[in-house]
């Protein structure tokens, strides 16, 4: 009986250590460089907005978790939490929201600082679907 408890305790301990190490690995795993990723879709902001407005379920299935390159006119630019930058492409009523992570702001600081409302820009990012706007995360500006 005593031996059985030692085995069970050892298995629980080994499992806990394995789960902890795997969690640590995933937390610290570097993200792929979005600037080096190939875009699966090249669209204008209005085309992407129209696709979601027409068929949100189908567009979510088609674009969700895919790398999308979107070209549009800057409607708004703001600072997000933790140093991230949020850029809206399109118009006030509907648009594409591009979130530039805080880790990606420094390499693109000059480009982002020069960006103003009314400028035509291209962003590459991962499509997360639609809330009030089409959401793109991990965006980077693309020079054409």
C-alpha cells in the first residue's frame, strides 16, 4: 500500500513538472515574423468589410486565423494598451481594425509616426474575425 502511494505521488509530480515546463515553453515561444509571412489573401479594406457584411459566417470560416494583406485609407490612429498601436482602415461606420503589437512598434516606429488620417497604407496581419470592425492582429505595415 505504501509503495502504491509513492508511485501515484511520483506520477503526479512528473505530470506537474511536465505541464509546467510545456507551459513555460509556450509562453516564451517567439512569434513568427509577420513581415516575412506570405499573405494568403491580398484585399482592399472595403472588399474585406463587404465580405463580412454579406456573409459573416462564411467569411469567418474563410479568413479566420489566415494571414491577410489589407490596403486602405487610415480613418483613425490611436495608442492601445501596453504600447500597442491601433489603426482603423475604412470609414467611421465600418472598417478594418489593425492592431500593431507593442513588440512590433519599435521596428516600424518611423513608418507609424508618419502615418496620418487619409493616408493609403497596407498592413499584413492575422484575421481574427469581426466584432464591430474586421479585426486584424499582429499587424505590420508593408511598404509597396
